[in-house]
């Protein structure tokens, strides 16, 4: 047995340290460590509830709008306020722009560069991976960053700027779009579609979204070159990435993109069958975190740092749903929503490095056409922001989906001030430590059995396949 | 190029080695940097001689390879020209720095920053967390967060008030939450081209090319400001200063000249300026969305305007407000458009 500490783990958002116990060249046990604590939950106590709209996005520079959306939803819940339809649509658009941009950023800048490393020099695809995906120097960086910037340019029109906009409000958005801006926005979305269809998929988004099984995906990839997605599928086959990083195979989604009567992506749990999500069954265990207290539902949660706790190895709490660790993210969302490709991938080889990446790119193809529809539903001249009153005493919950998974804010207001504010982020779920029963978190379980040691990048692929956001994790 | 003998010509130092560390922050300044409008961000930096030794979101090197880069900088084997620090420096709990240990080495991040700043030619605080402590220092500052050379508006911070880098400059505070991508790239380019000196910093160490402006400059709500036609609720078109907490007339930045994210800004998004480039912005002592007032008059008046004048002008301009401006100020779209005159404009 040898113990390896892997860190700093870059090309993840924030600080991550993974400790591995390696036996006969494979991981026997893993511990996920979050070595940064900032204390947003402590900072927010005693503040005016609306101040959450300023602090929440600053939890995370990459999931900034998601954090704003969760805060706005929690405040709206406490106010009993329904957003103006235009405001709801504009927020969904801003949220989807961020989520799609994050998938894009993850694929090109965080995940793919590992295949350009010298360790893979003997592989048939290596020279192409170097040319296209090499960190900083690959042709993709010069190609993708400007189109990402142009796409995120929609944020100026939607919510003023990105990241960290104060325009996202409980009742909608603080800015009404004009008719000409609706046209500009639609044009931006169509332009990004063109980029995705030529560079990423070499096919129409609708054709990608219509792939309905693992076999259909393989057939599609074999028909003709399939852009950067195709390059990934080729590498994934050669390195058997589908057999790497098998997760807990219990998937959770809070639901996302509220429509007039429902959510475009429904909430739920998928573990071979679809179950309703019971948010009351969420509890955060802190047995292995450097925190004082006991296991609690986030509505009653406390955050008290205790850096000298012997059993602690991270600042991250361990959220569980009905006592069980859950995987969240694009694969979970698409499996819960019933996308046939996601369901088939999960039924076959479960959550793994390949299926997580496939689901993320699939989601780009599913959401972009929907965003074009939403943009056309805007009615300039009608209100964009409903107005409401904050209660002196009350509570609210905001449950949304960031690119990397389920994000929840739990707010309690007493005497017109924030009495408690608890945040449970996607990577808090995915990279949670062990709980009081000793059950490891999803990443910790996914790493077991992974080949490890000098020159082996499998651990890197498994970790990055979750698209972790560590600044959110501990906040 | 490279012809320092001719006045005005740049003295490009290539390579100009850049190391980027993320301390206690949200990574938002890095994400903002990636929104640069450059045709090719990395190429544009290289074009002025900047070479990225390591950046946590971009670089290939991971784990022990990264610690090796740090050590090469410390030993002088690799010249460190610019150390960019994003995020506040955490000194807690109890002075141990354990709220942020650098992953892999277990050493408090603040210690790595102090050591590397000691060998760097220039040290840059990227964002208000690294400059002043920022959001990480809000509330009771549980983590004992501070900036590189400031703690709020007090000189000191991690490195100390009198600290200067090997290049002779104090910490360069590219403040903002987040900072604009151009503020970062243009400061770095100026340094790499030998075109940045002490005179280019304001009294808080911020690059003057953006800090010598006020957010008010170029604000599209200026006509509403002139007539004190104020917004009352989110999504109103009127000026955000009187009621909704906007500090644009006091905050130093060129947000409404340079613009963000394809042509936006906070005020253009209907959100008040919260003066995120200023030390202590995170604890204004009032809710961010409300303007604190005394006897009905905002406390935070324009930076260099006597209060009596402001009150007198406000009263006068309110009485002269055109109906168009008054009505539009409290609507979310123009309800009265500027009239088209029948004669030629004089």
C-alpha cells in the first residue's frame, strides 16, 4: 500500500486535494479534500435578505448566475412571489447561457487537454489531440475562447454583465429587453449554434439531441468525422473511458428552467427507476468535515469551523438524500428527464468518464434549440420584473441546476434579517467526504479501482469527468 | 519595437513570465479574463512577450509539477516577472492560515504568496479580494482575510504597507469584483512593454487608466441623473442613485465607457453600482439595493460636489424635469419617446 496526495488539482474550479491509497497499481481507497474555507454562510447571517443577491454570485465565478438564481428563488419563495413571465424567460436564458458556456469551457479547457499529455504519445490520436487540445497552445483555445466570449456577450443584454450580476431579481430581472435586443439575442444564439454544429458536432443540434441509444451514438460517430465530440469518442473508445470512474449510479436533479406550468428539466431521482425528489430527505453530515455540530437538514443547518477536529479531512460537508450519496450533473439531469441516450448509457455501463462527458455535450444540443424558442417568447413592452414584499419572518428555498449539478439555498428570515442561510452545491454532493457510517462520497467511490501511479492519468480523467467546482463546494 | 532609443517606443522584455495563483476567491476574475474580446487571448498576451508559466484554469501541469514551478521561481532558475494573485489571503484560524492550505503541499497559501512575491519583479492583486480582502473579509471576517497590501482601506495587509516588489512598484491593485478582462490584459501588457511606472498608479495602487474614471462616466441613465428622475423599483429606467443604492458617481472605474459582456454594465443591466473597485465595498453599512439618506437626501453624494450645491441643483432640476423623462424614469420601457422636431436642429 502506498499513499499518494494529488494536488494542486488544476483545471477544476478552485482547490482540490485527493488522497489515494494505492494497492497493486490501483486505487483501494480515496479521500476528497477541499482545503479552502471562506464562510459565506457565516457572512450572510444578520444581513438584509436582499444582500444575498450580492453575495451569492460571488461564491463562484463560474456558476455565478446559478448562485444568483438559487438566491432569487429562495427570496421569491419567502415573498410568495411569482416572477413576471418575461423575467422568468430572461433568467432562464441567462442561466442557460452560463450552463452551456460552462459545458463548453469544461470540455475544451479543463477536460480535453489531458489527452495531449506526453504520457499518451504512443496513441494513434495523440498528434491530433496535441494540435487541437493541448493546454494553452492547442488550436481549440484560439478557436473556442472568442466564440465563448461572443456567446457570453448575451449576458450584457440579458443581465448587464457576467460574472456577478445584480440584475437577477426575485420577480424577474432588473432590465427589460427592447424589441431590437430580442433580435440581437436571437442572432447571438443562432451564431453559437452554428459554431457548435460545425466545430463540436459536425451535425445539426437536433440530430445530436435525437440520438436515442448508446448504439445509435456509436453508429452516428462512425458515419463521418464528428468534430471535437467525435475526437473525444475515438479517444474514449481507445482508452476504455467507459470503464473508468463508475459512480454510485444514483442520480439526482432538482429540476431547472421553470416554464409557465412546469420545469423544462424536471426534478427527480433515477436509480433504475424514476422517483420523486423529496427535498425534506436531504441532510448534511459533518462527521468528517472540520466543522462542529450534527447532521441536519439544510433548513436547520449550522456552519461552525473546527480546524482541529481529528476525524476531519476537508471543509466540505457530506450531503445525503435519505441517507445515500447522490451523483448530480448533466448525466443525472438527462437520465431523470428521460433522455433515451442518457438512460441507455446509465443502464449499460452506469456513470463513468465517457457517459458524463457525453451527457454534457448532449445537453448543449438539447438546450440551445430550446433557448432559441425561449428568446422568441419574450414580449417587449410587457413587465420583466414582478414586485413583492419581503416578510419580517419567513423562510424560502431555492433549488436550481448549475452546469455541474444540483444547487440549493435555504434561507430563514427573522426580524427582517437573515437568521440562517445554508448553501448545498453540486460538488458538495459529488465530492463529499465520508459520512458517519463511513460511506464514501461519489468521487471517493468512483476512484476505487482506478489505475494510479507515475505516468497514469486515469485519476485525472475521473476527477475532471465530474466537472468539479471546488469554490462552490465549501463556499 | 525594442527600439528604446526612440522616445515613446516600447522596450519589450520577452519572455515576460507570468505565474497566476488563486487564493481565497471565487475564480471570477479568471473567468472574466477568459471573456477578453481578443481574437486569441493567449496569442494576444504572447504577442507582447507574456508567457504563462502556470495558470490554475488553463495550464497542463498539475500536482507536483506545479510545486516544482514554484520552486524554480524561488531559486531564480526561472525569472518571475509578474505574480498575479486572485483571491484574499486568509490568516485564520488563529494566525495559522489553515483556512486555505495550498493543495498538495499543505502549506498555507499565504506563505507561498509571501515567498513568491519576494522574488517576483511585479506583484498584482487581481480583483478586490486580493487587493483589499473584499467579499472574503465581509461580516465579522471570520477567516481573517486581507489583501496583499491592504486590509480594507488601511495599508498593510499580507505584505505590509512599505513593501515594494523587485521592480520597485508596490502591489498593483487591479480592483473589481470581478475585474474587467481588459484591466488585466492592459496592465500586464504595459508592464511587459516597460510602459508602466509608479505614476500610473492612483493613491490606492490601482492602474489609473481605469481608476481615473467614475462609473458615472458614460452611464446611459445620465439624462435621468441630470433631472433627478429616479427609479423606484427594479427594472425602472430612471437614475439608480437616489433610491436604489447606486454609487456610480463615487466609484472609480470605467465600466460604462469600456462596457462588459458584449456591451453591458451593472447600471445598464438595471443594477446599482456597488462600487466593487473600492476598498470595503462589501460592507457598506446599508442594504446594497437601498440608498442611505439623511433627511431625505442621499448621504453618498458625488465625490467632489459640495452638499449644498447638490441639494440646490437637485431641487432646480427636479422642477425642470420634462414629462418624458419623469414618466420614463418609473417605467421599464420608454413610454414617451423624444419628439421629432419639424425643423432642422440648431
